[in-house]
C-alpha cells in the first residue's frame, strides 16, 4: 500500500505546484474544457499524450487503447469521437501510434496472447493487406512499417464513420491526421496522412443522413 500512498502524495505536490504558479488554474479548468484536438493513441505508458505535445490539462481530449485502433464496433472509441466532434467541436482528430508498439509486434506473431488476440486481429488485417511490402523488409523495419501502416489504416477507419462524415456534411471544420511517435528520441513524425472531406473516402463507405433514392 505504500506505493499507492505515494501516488496521493505526488498528486498533492503537483496540485500545490500548479496552484502556486497559477492560483486560478483549477477554478478555471473546472468551469470549461475547450480542446481543439482529439488524440487517439496507444495505452503504452511511455506515450503520455499531453506531455509529448506540451499541452496543459484541458487542451487535449484523449482516447487510448492497445495499438491506437479505431474499430467500427468499438462503442467506447466511437462515443469519445462523437462527444469530441459534436459537443466539444474539436477541429483535429489525431491518430498517433509509436514505434516499438507491443500490440503491433504481437500482431506480427502467431502466439496466443489471450483475449487481446481478438483486438490484434485488426492489425493482422492491415498486415495482410500490405504483406508483399512488409515481407520484403527485415524484422525491425517490418515492425516499424506496420506501426505506420496501422496508423494510416485507423485514420481511414475514422473517415468511414458517420460521425466524421456528418460533420463534413455540416461544413464543420474537421481534419484527420496520422502521426507516429519515436520513443527513442521523443519526436513525433507526420506520416502525411490527412483527410479533410468525404471525397477521400471510397464511395462504398459513404454515409448519408437520409435515405438516398435509387437510380
């Protein structure tokens, strides 16, 4: 229990330091959050979202899961996305993966890992779509490239949601981005994956608010 009590002690020190720097910080924070960004990242403890982009509490809305996956049946992620887009009116949704991701590495193998195998299946699907490219690389490069490809696939999955497409239909300002973080140097790299409208989404995935007439 000593380790747990240390967390409370550290929280007290942190809160006191914040208050000393800015006496109104917590009162101001408690009244409103107006982030412009939704961050969808990995649960890895080495990738603290706010810290690596230098943002204070209240500036970044965050959802994290194993290997930063966006799945159309994950109501947790979709609920966060809907709240961020429709209530908070964020202007940017960032999927940020990281090199050396344990989830990606596990998805590349064949060992059973438990319940998480069902989750990692989505990354295996990405691998299967890019098998020829990936298997032309050495093991380390293959892992790094799959981390990148996984991020790009999740950005595409975001664009396929009706939450994002309806926002674009409302002419709401909303951009989707794919980034990757390198734990070895602490730097984020833009993968050049940005989506700003439905025109970048394959037509079969287009979703409309009403029933469309045939013909």
